[in-house]
């Protein structure tokens, strides 16, 4: 459902002073494994610009956050919070600031849950860790007296909050005016463990009372995403197409029926990117700045890129790059099936990213086999944009992609995406037609290696037509994928969410009155 459609029916544009608390497990630049962190690093800032009182709450990963670079001070002393009747946990709250907009970012510090691991996820007790995070978040909001109009919960890590507010804390007047929005960034993640490994008998029904922390087995089977979908006032996916896809198998990841029953409160909003952070005219990571008026200067970045990564320095050789988490979802299986075929055509391949060790090793071997033609490098945020600035083609053939951010960044640097037509990739990349000169990239419909190969070949063929290719770059560079529009759409969705909460509340009152007035027989 489109937010704008609902908004026409509910023209309440009165934002007054809206207060929004974003709850998420990652916030760029403090903590990051993927696109979720990028969204949290930029959407709240765009909302602050719109005049919304915005804060973020996230865990304090003691062993991972770079405290030498970022100032994150403790606020107040140690607190003891009651995480379940009679059980207390120590917690410290910390505060940092995000961007020039200075959005307050609060951190939840607790040795046991977030001070021991050198990785963000993958602990045996991830559910307990994030359940604690959700409870501590609600205590924090009360402590700092921030009564949110909206608690915006991102992915499963924040998914227990809507449930807690409608059950354990439902009588607390502090939350009377707070509505919850659950954003699905990736439905394949529903709890701290792979959802499909939970035995059928252990599957969380989504409604039952929370088990005690001591009952680790039951805690670790709780499905946070399911509970969020059941209890949030509204839900959205990070693109309109993904919103449709999760209503069906296989992308519904076993929650498709549940989502179908929530269709009326399920929306889709495509992410944006920060146009100041990603700007080829000012980016300190480039050797030569350029804009849509000077794309010819891209070649200096290409030379620098080729030199830096040991590729043959020749601006005429087409250069394909990919930068993403190295995992099955991102389509690396297909890339491996076709890469030799592509290399035979004399192109260069540059891969940046961390992830699956086996895949990384295969790229390293390929680099040895094709010196000067293939380069693999670990993920390096500072150097990432030079890839887009230097390469001609950006590859993202994801098997599924809720939104995808890198294809938008690539466009911003005039690097043309080749993508699988799915999820957010379908919403942001339109297949190029050389006849009509419409489209901004190359895409393929069916997820198989041959179709990917054809899309790459089409891109390479078009690259030979220098004039048309330059126009394609200019078109990409001029596209408007900033947060301006999505940030406004989220505000509209917040207003809808508030309305939905009111409706639910009235409905509950009506039902309880009905029950009270029903004569007993
Ligand atoms: C997840 C999704 C990705 C999306 C990002 C931000 O990482 O896999 O598609 O862009 O979240 O919403």
C-alpha cells in the first residue's frame, strides 16, 4: 500500500512537535555490518532537518566501537533495571552525536550482553542480548523523559518493543501516546538464530508470555520479527516491490501468511542515500572531483584505482566492480559461474568486501590466475567510493534484495549498475534501452547465470558507444535518490501509524464495552 494513498484519505499534516526514537542494532559510523547501519546513519539526520525531534538508541559494543574516534560519554551513573519481575541488571547509558545535525545517539552499555563479544552477532544468546536491549531501551526513554510519538523499530533486533508495550507495559501511562512502526530491512533475519533451524514444536506462537531469562532454550526460540509484525501499529518494508514479495513464498520466509493478514498496515518505502556524504564533487576519497558536467574526469579516478589495486593501467579497458557483503544473498554464486567468460572478453574485475571465507579465497585465487585483470580487496569504507568513481560498471545480482543501497551510490558516481530485477533493485534500476535511450542500468529477470551474463554483455556492448554511455553516466549522476523524499514519506507514515494506533485503541474500547454489555446466559 502506498503511504500517499492513505495520506489523501487522512490529510492530517499537523506534525506539531513529533518525537521519534529509532531503535536499531547498528548505526553508521559507530557500528556497521551492512545497509541497516547506513539507513540509521542518514535517515534520522534527514528527519531532524525536517524539524522532527529525533534520537537513536543502539547497543554499546564495547569491543567494536571506535571510542578513539568518536566521543561517546556516559550519562549518569550505573542504573539497575528490572528486566523481569525480581531480576535486575546493571546498565550504563551513553550518548554520542550523529553528523552535523547532531542527532543524539544513546547507547546501552552492559558488560554481560554487549561487552564481551568481538562481533556484533553470532553469540549463542543473541535473543537474550537483544531482549535485554529492548527492555533497557524503554527504561532509557523514561529516564531521559523522551516520550516518543513514534518508536521506530528496525529489524528483529528491536522487534520485541511493540510486544512489550502492548503487554507488560500496557498500563504505564508514559506510553499512552506512543505508536510503534516496525521496518523490515531483511525478513530472512527474524531472531538471533536462523529461523528455519527452530524445530516445528519450538516455533514461537508470537503471543505467549515471555519466558524468563533463565529459560535460555525458550528465550532463544522467540521470534522477534513475528512478534513485531503482530504487535506494531504499522509495518513497512524498505521498498515497494519487497513489500509485495514478502507476501508470498519464498521471500515471505514463513511469515507470508501472517503478513498477508496485516496487508492493510503494511507499506513500502524505498531508502535513500546521503547526497552530502556521497558527492563526487567533494568526496575526499577521490583523486579527481567531477560532476554531471565533467564526467570525462572520471578517468583519473580510474587510473588511480587501477594502480592502487594492481590492475593494468589503461582507461580503455572496461572495469567492472562489486562491493557488498560477500554472501549467498548478493549473487556471488552466479558471479562465479560467469566470471571466466566475462574475463575472456578482456575486461577487468575489482571485488571489495568481507564475508564468506570460501568465496573470498576463490577470489584471491582468481587474482593470482589473472594478475592485472582481477583484484580482490577487503572492505574499506574510505576507499569504497573510489571504486564507483573509477569503474564503469557496478554489479549487484542479488538473489533477493529488500532495497539495496550500493546501486544508488554507484549511480551517484556515474557507475552503471547491472542488477537482478528484484526488490529494491527493481524499484531503483530501470533496464536501459539503447533505442529510446531510457533506463539507468541493466537488469535481468530470472535468477540464473546465463541471464546475468547477457546483462553484462549488453552493458559492455553499450559501453562501446562512448557518447551514449556518457549520457547514461550523466543521467545516473543527476538522479534524485537522496533521503529528502523518503524522509518525508516516513513522516507521512508516522502520521498514519498514529491514526492506526488510535483506531486500534477505540476498537478495543468498543469491544470491551460490547463484552461488558453482553448479557450472560
Ligand atoms: C538490509 C537489506 C538491504 C537494505 C538494507 C537497508 O541490509 O538486505 O537490501 O538496503 O537492509 O534497508
